[in-house]
């Protein structure tokens, strides 16, 4: 009791001047910390591909929260769920639009990362044929890769290159903002090879082999999980039938035998 009381008194005390100065110069909390509410980043809203901006997202969050509160209140009239469940439903309705936007943005970034390998394959083939890497990448920027986010980044880099901006540096910047790490690393490697006077073809082939190895590892990991998923499907499909056709009649026959 004494330790708890002392801890409560120390927690209620105001921080000293030294503590306040240390708090000013201390680094900010990590993005995943829950110490402070953080709004959804603007690039997540843009990368989600939804026709929505920050203001519309706030309206959608408020509307979903009110709808969930109304639904919870209606359910509370016929079932004793309590006010905590109603408030929890409103909170879930409030964060549901943000979760949807983040999920779509993450999925589009994953698609862009996978299609970066296709971009590298095409770029390596064109450069191996003797075309300069800048013009080859500018030509590929107008062709769809299969990922809308990557196509948008390439189009922005090509537009800046047409206005005189350095292509690789611009592509690395836009890819980093969009969260496409593979495309940004490729552009940075090409920029460094050009600055150092090294051949871009060797860089492209090395990047191609690393992406192929990563894709093989991803495929093997996905294949290793198929057996467990199939086993779960078989259990969920056949276990109820097995219980009804074999186990339950056997149990009933055993009870009848014991009763006689």
C-alpha cells in the first residue's frame, strides 16, 4: 500500500524544469506508438486509389461511427449488450474507413513491388540491346506494368524528365514517396552507377537476379503454406460429416449396450 501511494504521489507531481527541457529535446514517438493520436497520412489516401480526400475521409469516418452507434442502440433495445458494446461499435465504425484505406494502399504497394521485377526485366532487355538506360526507362514509362501505383510513379518521373529533371533521381524520389522500395532502390543504383561511370547493364542484371531470387522465395513460402490450408479445409468439411455418420452412431450404440 505504501509503495502504491508513493507511486501515485510521484505520478501526480509536475515534472521538474530539467525534465521539461529533456522532453523538448527528446526524439518524437515512433509511428507505431499509441502515445498520441495520429491522422492517416496523406500518401496512404492517395495510394489507396479511392476517389477520396482527407475531408471526405473524415466525413466517412463520422458517418460510419454514427451508423454503428445507431445500429448498436437498436440492438441494445432488444438485447442486453450494455453501453460499452455500443460505444465499441461506434469506435469500430469510426476506424473502419481508415483501415480500408490503409489496406488498399498496402495492397497496391505490394502489387507495385511485384511488378517492379517486370520493369527490371524489360529495362534489362532494352539496355542489353544497346539503348541508353535513361531513354529506355523513359520509353517504358508510357507502357502499363500491371500496377496502377507503379504506372503513376513512372509517369510522373517521365513528365519531370521531359522538363529537364534527372530521370533516376526523380524516379527514386517519387517511388520513395509512394512506398515502392524496390523501384526506389533500382533508380538509386542506376544513379550511382552513372555518377561512378560504371555500366548500367551489370546493375540491372544484378537487380534482376535478386528480384528473381526474392520471387522464388516468396513462391516457395506460399507453397509451403498450402498443405496447412488444405488440411484445415478438409477438417472443416469432413469432420462434421464424420462425427454425424460415425462417432455419434457409435456413441449411441454404446449407450444402448450399456443400458441393456
